[in-house]
C-alpha cells in the first residue's frame, strides 16, 4: 500500500521545510575587536560581544545575542547570530564588547557601534579602551559631555572633581555636591546620600541635573583614555562621558 510511504514523505518534507524556514530567519552581525595599547592580555582572557536593542532612551538596553571568545589574537574576529524576527524598523541596534580576565574588566567599548538599521550595515569594527586603576582619577577634573547617549547642550554642564582616595565634589549644572566614591580597580560606585545644595534651577538645567544625579547611581565601572572618561553601568553601557578640564 503506497499511503504509508506517501505519509512518511510528507512528514519528512514538512520537517525539512521547517528547518529551512527557521534557518531563513537567522541573521548575523560580524566584525573585529581590538585596542590601541601594544600590550598582551593574559592567556586566559576572554572577549565578550553583545548585540543590543537601544531604542528606548530611558530604559536598559535589551540584549538580543551575545557570545564569549578566547582572546587569542588582536584584532579578534566575532560573529553574532540572532533571530531576524527580533529586528524592527525604527529601532536602534548596537554592538558593544569587553575583554575580561576572570572577574577583572581589562578593556571595554566606551561608545556604541550601530548596526542593522538607520543605514548601518551588518558588521562593526570595535575599538576598546583600557580600564585604569582608581589612582588614575586622583586630582582630576572633568566636564560631562554626553549623558545617556545624548550630547549635553545645557548652558552649564555637570562637572566632577576627584581629590584622592575616592573623595569627589562637583556641580550638576546648578547645585553643588560632594561625597566619597568606592573605587576598586575599574569598579566605582557613588553613595545614595551625596551632600548637595538645594537651589532652585531653571527648568532646562534642572532636568539635566536630575538625569546626571540619577545616572551616577547606576555607575559600576569606568574607563579612561587620554582626556576622555566614561562611566558605565552594569551592562557595560557608557551612561556619562566626560572631557578632562584639569
């Protein structure tokens, strides 16, 4: 009787079609990751690369794909496979990366590399910056230039000054503040109860200051390169970028 064989053929064809359709929905982002310093990372260092949806300005990035590699060459090649159905017109997608040695963060991207939409392609060449020790912040002064991914265009921009051992002071653009940061290696955290003045501010300055103070509470690590400083959150996203003023 031919029907069992015909039924088996239909089932096999359906399975094959399902596999082909699922494969057809797979997208890929490729690229390289490197850093400027002429130094070698430890033999067991790893490269972590992540594709993120950053469409919502006031919300954490949404990870869509991630992969970890042995950091055995510089530049390092990477590829991230994702479900193409997750990509939507009008959304913004970026690639970020870090190089870690165990629990220690050695290098990180201090900017987002756009891919997939808004004219961006499906590849990115990432330049990572070296994460410095806490003493590098001693006796430095910085002015904020970018906050939550957007340039600060207020009349007076937030500033922060580090003395020694994590002591800091500064201005949110209107009110003065000071406190003691906890710094260990590349990790940094700011206290919830910073001392600050309570002056009335023009609405535009008040909004920038509010976002600045809120962003400080989300800072977990920092990276510095030359006259640029970036505060990053737990996802490795740069939430405040500064330029050196002293």
